[in-house]
C-alpha cells in the first residue's frame, strides 16, 4: 500500500481541510515562524495538548531527571507580530505538571537576565541555541557562569553545531542537551540522552520514515533523506506522511543508554530555508523581493556567517548605480523583515546586515546558481 505524502504547502494554504473534529473542539492554534512566508498552522484539541504535555513530562523526568526541586528558567518568546508560538505555552504546562518552579519571561537585557539568575538560582535553562550562545558570551563578561548552579541546559528546535555546544558547556560547566520538534507535528518530538549522539524519538506519538526527497522512495535506517512523520494519536488535525523538509537519518544501532526508542540525527534542509537568530526562518524569496524589488539591482548573494555569538548577514549586490541611497534602501528593506529586526533588537542574536554594492559581473555566477543564500555557519556539524 502506498499512501500519498502531505506537503507543507497544504498546511499553509488550507489548514481547515485537515480538521477531523468540529471547530469548537480546538483550544489552541500554533503557527510556525515566518510572517512573510505564510506560516503553517497547527490546531490542537484539549486531548492533543494533553498528549504533548504528558509525553514531554515523561521524557523530562526520565531523560533529564527534572523534578519538583528544579527551578526552570524559560525564555521563549510567545511569538512576534501575528505569529503564535507553542513552545512557551507547552513548556510552562510541562514543568508545571512536574511541579518545578518555572521562571518565564521573554528575552531580557543581559543585566536583567543576570538579576534573575542570581536571585532565583535556576537549575535548568531552556531556550534556542543561538540565544543561549549569545547569553553565554555576554553574561560571562559580568559573572562567572560556573558558580550560578545551572545543572542542565536544554536547547529547543534549532540546529546547534557541536562546537557551539562545547563552548556553552565549558562556560557553564554543565551538560547541554538538544531537542527536536516541529509546530505541525508536535513539540518535543525527539531529545538527546546522556550519550549526546542523536535524539530519541517519541515513537508513541508518531511514525517516522526517511525518504529520498527526489524520488519519494523509502530509505533504510542509517541513510540520509527527508524525515517524514505520521501522527498516531492526534485528534483534531492528524497528518499522514507529512514532509518535514528536514534532512536527517535514523541511527540504526540501539543506544548504549538503554532507552528502546529509535534515534534521529538532523543533517540539513531539503528546501532553501535558513534558520536565523533565535528560532526564526528566512527563505530566498524574502531576499528576492527586497533586492530584485529595486530595479537597479542586477544580481545579489547573501552570505551568512556566525561571529561572537551572532548571525552576520552580508549582502553583495551588483548594480551600475553604486550610491549610498541604494545601499540605505536595501538595508531598510532588510531591517523591515521581522525575522531580522527581532534578531537585531529583541533576541540580540543577529548583527545589523551589511550591504555591499559592487559593479556588474563581480559575483561568481556558478555559486549564485547553486545558492543565493550562502550559509557559512556550519550548523549541522
Ligand atoms: Zn540514549
């Protein structure tokens, strides 16, 4: 039997066509980030929310030994603009159910963050890796992080290079564990154990397949392809063979930690999405709109690098009219993207973009044909 796949675009265009219960049964809707790229929406019933919370409570207790004595520092935003993110809501309920004191705010200034750490002495810190990485580099200028008493740092769904993990672990003298989840399928879909080699899947909630993204053929465990998920117990909006656009593999061997759950590794994306800042996503078409929206621009390339805990974007644009006015207009266009603006002004994980204007035919056309957004950050090492 061959069931067709569910394409993410279907969720953007018509989420209601996935409803399997009457609309009044839904109590939450969560959306993916991406205000200019039609966010995908997940509607959840009370039972769906309880399933996410209960399975995450089990995982948090079992893998990270979170208990009522823990104090959790949680700094997820609730969303920007019209986005509605689910992480903060779910984790507040997860830790609340465990009975741990949870300290929740959005992203604070460094001095205010330090005040919270010193006054309440949290034992667990949770956010996305780029924000923790930024906090680490700034906080350690003000205080010895090793003395603050954080015993576990849990990183949300965002690729985290191992080099970044080691830097954070050394600064806080603690363990950093990574998790994986998507708004559409469920928060907390997979989490690392103490082995820190791949993330154990919550196999009771969904079925995981790996396919060849070009042919759709099923791949064996160990082979890298697109991760495809089928929800097993979603009540309101079940998804069948949903293409996550994440590239990864199922690790074939049993984990030495003893947990009988399969593990996955994330290796990249099948589309042109680039994660930026603290949990936002950029797509080539956003840059196309800004750059090619200016008739003077002939060609461009956007280069992404990571320096001192921040994402740096350099736009190199070819034009015959190299003027400050054009440079300013492009810069303003970029800063109007909420994904960049929030990163620069709220989470402080993105540096203001740099715009460089060059003469026509300066850029390497082969490199542009491969990718207009060139990511040099090595996110999936
Ligand atoms: Zn394990």
